[in-house]
C-alpha cells in the first residue's frame, strides 16, 4: 500500500495492476480536489463516510449533487468533475490504471 499526502488530505493506493487500480481518498472538510477530467481513465467511486458536494458535467453543463455515505458515481473519460468535502470524507475509488491521466482545469492549490 502506498500513501500519498495531498493538499486536500491523502490517498492510499491499495491495488495497481495492468487492468485496474484501487484507492481510498481522505478529503478534509472544507477542501476540494481540482476541477478535472481524464482522457483515458474510467473511474467509479463510493462515498464511504462524510458529506460531499460532487460537481460533474452532464450534457456540457456543470451540475452539483450532495452525496451521502453509500452514494456512488461513475466518471467516464472526458467528464469534468470535482469533489468538495462538506465534512471529512472517506472515498473508495476504482479505476483503470491510468493514474497520471489528469487534466486540471481549476485547482485551489496551484498545481
């Protein structure tokens, strides 16, 4: 398992194969990930604990959804998205193994 500190919390990479990756994200209350999309990476997540504002693109328009524990979402390649923690959040993420495939459109931390 590999832990990577992030400005918004941390991620634990617990699985990485040629076919899939698995992570646990911890997002601190009041922090958010970048508004981003992926060219190849296909991912899905499950909010395990906390409360999150999830921003995602649908039909070319950004929409917002309040997510509670046990809510999940599929993010296909090309979909703009962002997670914002309204409470401390633990998120389970599964994806294709394209971990470096991140196109940031906005970022609170200057990355």
